[in-house]
């Protein structure tokens, strides 16, 4: 299915004598987004080399300091280097986002396509599941699950998958429903193709575009959710540096030093700008229909 | 349409019942004995036993669930473990604060519709590019960062806005003053998100045959857009907003905690941490009704704007 779509996009791009990468490169917004995303990935991979200090090295004498040559982003209430902690926090943020969104898109798309195309009773059952899951406030759901299984990286990812797959499911269902009566789907049906084949070969490739843009725009939300849970003390356990727990340190010591809070917000803002810019740009490139329209 | 509405409302009740039962079972599987929480470590086993019997904690889970729903029907949501006040009273006390916060944020978010619409019509123009960059950057702001930064700069550094609390609800100006930063925190990302969604679907709709046809017939541009294009183009945004009430409520929890505002979020957080079961269940029930209500209303508006959706479901 991915291959099929790639070919389609390829053909379309060839027609304009420009590849996807070239078109991404042409727009400054796309370049900025791509650069930011790539640098965060590099930072996450090479955290051991890039961090100037051990993120958990305590130095009480130099606690709560502002930015200086020794500590670019200052130090926290235990004298730990904020920059190093943020660099290691990148690993957690990206891993949580990548793994959980990938799983959520997969599960959501399959269920949504079945709901939109399949028999009515199946649609009803799947929609009931979606609506039920969506009707919990995520934080509430998270609280109950975290208390049950204990706070850990795995718990956070499970929470994100369990709470976000209905978003993709509902979107996929709406898309599929509007496609149901499309002429090429009807003719595929008239040719005697079965439901799984129509879904995989025709429906999903034609609906995956909006799903992908929502997914790429969702990365920031998921990273913010992880930060939020860690901020509330329900995410990654304290010695492990996470952007959220650093934000919490900044909130607690807001009157002693504003630097922890300010610097902990920067990577969150940057990473979200990066993914959203990239997502926007990919949308313009991967959605041939829109390009033809203008 | 009427049949569809009745169906949707019935379905919504079914969802609420399922969701609450699941949450009830999950919460009661959480370790931590409410009898201990309420009476403290020094209570004698006899007193604890008596309390367990009164709260039906010694019964099997299914019986507890039965008592819970039986209570609900007669309007009894249980009693707070600490103050022994009816849960419903406590929740209803906090509800207005959250309701005002969420609905103000939603109203402010709809600013994104005209912005996205205008950007789509003048695609790739100056306005589109500038607004595009700004709104994409706004989406990039997670509520937790926006909230903390606003708090730091306007309340702690500049001291323009109040740091904590909801203000005096008698004095509406003071209340509004306290509401400003939290509402900005929640809605700023949504303005950007909605303007992007509207822009994207508007561009798609504008290239569709029926809109081209209307244009070809020589209908004026504004009429084509308001009568034919916008109606379809706002559908994804309405669906998203409906689905997102749960998400907004989650950022409300964080916003209420950051700004130390009273409300469902703060209540929920405190009662879960102290394992105050009846209070947790009451708050979850009310938030679930809030959220399911949001999705149902979104679906109904969707159906009113696009009658095809009703047919598909019947």
C-alpha cells in the first residue's frame, strides 16, 4: 500500500520534473522544520557526546544559577546542569512520540477503515469503542493507569496509544464513508473485489494523506502530553531527566530562578515548531489533489 | 433528523454508562484502602470493618457497581470520604469554574474559522503566508509551556495579572481578570489549529466540482463561499472540536493546576492522589457527561450541515 502511494506521488512529481526532497527544499518553512527535526534526532542519538555534564551530577554549591560560560542554561535546585538534562530529555520525548504515534495510527486506521466500509453493526461496535475511549479526559485515564501499573516509560506510551488511536479512527471512518460512493470504488466492487482488497488497495491509499498530516501535527501534542504527565509527577521517574520534570522544577522554584523554567520550555517549543512546519509542508507535497486544484 | 437525534442521545447514554463502569472497575482495582485513608493509621480494625460495610467495600465488585448505579438513579453520587458532604454538591460547586474556562476557550478558538477561510481564498498571498507562519508557530505552543511562560512573565515578573486563584466570583471584572491568562493558555493553540484545518479543507472544497459549477454559473464569490464552500469546509473542524473536548479538558487539568484555579481538574487531581474514591467517581462521571455531550453536539451540528451523514447512519 505504501509502495503504491509512493509510485503515485512519484509519477506526479516526475510530471513536474521535481522530486519530493527538492520540493521540500524549495520552501523555507519546510527547510526550517526538517532542520529542527533532524537536529533533535541527532541530539537524541549522540546525547552522550553532546551533553557537557553528567545529567544527574549534583553540585549543591552551584545551585539555582543563571546562564554562564560553565552552564549555558544555568543549574537547577541541586546544581545539576540544565542543558545536559534537557539533552538527555530529548531521547525520552522522541522515543515516546515515535513509538506511540506509529502504533496509534496503525490501530486507528485499520479500525476506522473497517468501521467506515464494513457492515453497520461492526461500525456501531467500533464507534462505541472509539467514543468510550475518547470520553475519558486523558490525564484522568493516565492517573488511574499510572497508579495501577506504576509510572514508567512503557505506561506512558500505552496511555498515549490507548487514548489517541480513536482520533485517527474517526478521521479514517469519515474519509472512508465519503469515498464509499466514489465511482472507482463502486466499479472495483462491481468487478467483484472483496472488502479487504478494496480497503487496502483503494480506500486506505486515498485517505492516508489527511491521517499523515494529523499524525505529524500530533507529535507535538504527544510530546506535550508526556511533558504534562511528568510535570504532574506521573511520568518518567525523577532521576531520569524529562522535559516535563524539569518544567516542574522550574515551576517549584519560579521565585528563586526563572532560568530553569525558561530553558525547559525552549526545546518543547522548538521541537513542536519543527514537526508542525514539516507536517504542513509534507501535506502540500503529498496531497496531489490539492495541487491540481489551484 | 429527529430519529437521528434520539439515536445519538441514546448512544451517548450508553457510552457514558460503559465508560463509567470501566472507570469504576479500574479505580477499585487500584491498591490503597479507602478505609485507611479516611480513618488514618491509628483506627482500630473494628471501626475500619464498620466503614467498609457502610461503603459496601466488603462486597464483590459487581455488587458495588450495582449499588453505585442504584445511587445514581436516585441522585445520590456518594459521600466525600473526608468531609462526608455529598459528592454532587462538591462537584457542582467546582463545575462552573471549569465550564466558564472551557466554553470561553472554545468561543475564543472559533476566531480561527474566518482567519483560515480568508487564507484559503487568497491562497499563497501575503496574508496567507504571514498568517500561516504565525498560526503554525502558535500550534507549536503546548498549553503547559504557554501557561508557565505567561505565569512567569505576566504574574511573577511584571505582576500585571494575578498569580493564583479564580478571583471573586461576585465581582465579574475581577473574575474576568483571573480568567484571562488561563483562557489564553488553552485557546491559543486551538486558534491556530482550527485556522489550519479550515484553510486545508476550504482549499479542497474550492476545487470540487459543485463549487466550480456555482462559480461557472456566475454566482458572486462571497455567495459561493458562504453558501456552498464554507458549509462543507468547517465540517472537519467541528468534528475535531467535538472530539477534542476530552483533550481540552486534559489541558484544563494542567492549566487549573498551574494557575491554582478551583475547578474539576484540580478536584480530580487532588482526589485521585488521596484515593478519595467517591469524589473521583463523581468528578469522572461529570467530566464524561461533559465530553460525550461535546461529541454528540458536534455530530448533530455535522448532520444539520451535511444531511448525507444522517443517511449513512440510518
